[in-house]
């Protein structure tokens, strides 16, 4: 390494890159055997990195050895087929390459002349995404960290545009009657955070009950809107779910669009989990009405198999973004060099420093094509149906909720008779499965009752890995049952 820079010689750097590629390839060598979780106690993991601030650097090749041992080989198994918790896709190999290349040129995608190609690529990805969802071809948008940021962005645009005549950006909320946001009780908790951050307040987030399919109850929603109007409040926004995180439920998006239009409200769709499944012809009817939204949130790191982070917000036009975020600053002024065709992302979003998130999305779509990506999404859904079928056919599991997407909620019942005993046992089962680590799966609550929740968003899953999931749950459950029996006797 040179004394007057941080660069290695080209030969040494080539060797380091080669070794880093070897580390990547080793992660793929035994992918089907990758554990879902490695059960290392927190103090142990903390101890691995418990060192003073280094004054002198270490050999970079030894550092890569340390990284492989402590980081790569102990990582939660998002890459492999045994991850079922949360909404975690397995990423894809083209995006790994894209991330390396994007990091190499280190573009700040905020001003057009700081990353011309990357800026035009993001615009193109926005246009492609609007087409995927059947949204307006005039849509504007921005790539963000994930669904939480995408929902916050959509609601921010909604607030600033909806209340523009009241001077919301200049005067804030002072003197305004409370704004009210409406969503189902299954809405993601990032919406709670968003209304707090926007000054609306969680007291004015109305969580409407759901029907048996976990969709928002339309009659209760309209009754609540009318009650709020009578009380002198200001209904502002309806949020529709295009795939809830708990069950994958899709609200009646057309009916919600009609209600938003009837009462003159902003209509936002949270499609962070499920919106991209609208690319499937057989599911398009389920998403009817999403194209009428004022803003849509979605995640590419879910059903476009991108590595973290890659969320996205779409709005009906670029002007809505600019009306929300633009602030003139002399040091950012590029009018003298602009011929009128450049789009400056810093004028259309909050961040001034942004990495090139769209590049890996663009490369993935170019490399795989939508036909292949649609096939993978359909495979995930088909495997979820297969899981549900296996659960229904079994004697020791019960199906609690399924969906048209890729989430299944079920319980282990064994030989237990009472619901209370089953619920208590399944809650005990979750930490035991985590310790076991062969699969990584979590639980949730539906209508107040506990259930195991499996999300199957990973193009590497097969019927064999689904069978393995149920076999592992059975195996761990029997060990818990045996231990409980021995403790009682």
C-alpha cells in the first residue's frame, strides 16, 4: 500500500478482489445446507468485535479471513432456502455484481451531473415499475431504503400536496384541525411511525377492523370517515394494503379508490410486500384499483429478489415530488449548465446523499427479463399452496390463514386437545426453533391468537425445502413435548 494514499498496487488489489470473490463463491457452494440461523449468544458475538480503536492496519488478506469466519459464516441464512421469517428474499447473483460495480464508481445520485448514467437508470426503473403495476406512464418516483421509507415518502407527498393551499410547508400544522388517516388493523407499523413523524399523531390513525379474509371492512371504514367529519376533523388519507405482512391479504383496492374519490381524500397503497405480484396475469384482478392511487410504496428487495436496500415510492407525476421537497440553495444551483432536460433527484426527495439503488434493479431486469422474474414469483406462490396442502393433509398441523400471495399461517397441534394448550405450545416452540437453527421462522398474531408464519419469497426454495421445513418443526416440537413430559413426571 502506498504511503501517500489508501490504494494498493493493482496486483495486490487484484489478489484481494480475487479472494473476496472466492468468499462469495464459497457462500454458494452448499447453499441448500445453509442454516437458517446460527445460535450464538449476544455476549459471544459482542466479544468477537470487542477491541480498541486500531491505530495500525492489519494485513488485508488476514482481515478477509476474519470476515469470513466471524461475519459470513455466522450470517442469518437469507441467501439459502431455509429462511421463512419476516419478508426476506434470497437476493440474486447479478445484483451482487451490480453492487460491487456501483460501489467502485461511487456515484452520489442526487445531482444529474454527479452520476448521469445512474440518474437516467433510476428514471428508467421508475418508468418500468409504473408499467409493471399498471400505473400511469407519467409517474414520478424515487428509490429509497425500503417499505418503511417508501410509505413515509408517499404520505409526506400526500400531506404536502393535499394541504398545499393551507401553506403546510411554511406554517406547519399550527392552527389546523387534526388530519385523519385510515387503514386496516393489519397495516404495517411503519404507518404508525410515519403519522407520528409527520405530526399527524397516532391518535388520528384510524385502524379499521378486518373481515375474515383480513381485508379492511369497507362499511366500518365509511362509517368512521363520516363520524370524523361530523366531529369536525379533517379526513386526509386512505391507505390500502396490496399484500399485508401478516397474511398477504389484498384489500379491495377498487372500493377504496372509490371511497377516496367520494370524500376527496389522498389514496395511498402500501404494496411493500405484495405490489410486484401484480405482474402476474392471473393476479391482476386482485390489484384492480391500485392504478388509481395517488402514491404507491413497494420493495424491490422483496419480490424482485434484490439485496438490501431497494424500496420505491411512486406518485402520479414528478411535479408532486418537487412540490413536496424542492428547496433552492446557491451551492446546488446547476441552471447555468442545464439545458432543461436534466432531472435533479435532490429537488424531488429529502436526501442529498444517495447511493445508486436503481442500478442493481436495472441490471437484474436486463439480465433475467420479466418473463423469468414472473416465473420465480409464481413459483413462490405455488410453493406456498404446496405448503398449505401439506399442512391440511397432516394430522399434527392446522392451517390458520392462507392468501393468494406467499404467506402461510399455521400451528403445530400434535396430540393437544385445547386451543389454549396449542397457542401456549406454539409460543414456546418459536425460541426452540431459533436455537435449533436449521430453519428460521417466526410467529405472529391473527385476531389476537398466536400462529407460526411462513413467508416463501426466495427463488431457491423447492418442494423438498418446504417438506424439510415441516420435518424440522415436527422434530423440534417432539423434543419440546418430550422435555415437557419429563419435567412433569
